[in-house]
């Protein structure tokens, strides 16, 4: 006999948390950047974001 998803996860809040974790663990993002410095011994760098943002203001 199959066990339903709701029976395995318990309450709906716990089910949403499982979904959130599953989605966020597979999410990958990127943005262009300009490397300002690189430390070869630590294999780290300082990166300046290379995109321009635009802020929309309403009611001004």
C-alpha cells in the first residue's frame, strides 16, 4: 500500500519546508562581475558586480 505525501510529511507547513529546501538546493544563480583582486594562496577573489540596477520609485 502506498503512503501519501501528507502522511509522510505531517503538517502542511512541514511539506512546504521540504519543497522550499528541495527547490533552493538546486537553484544556481550568476551575475557578471569584474575581478578587483585575486589571492592565489587562498584561491579567493574580490569581485565588483558589473551590472547597473534601476530603482523604480512611486509617488515622488
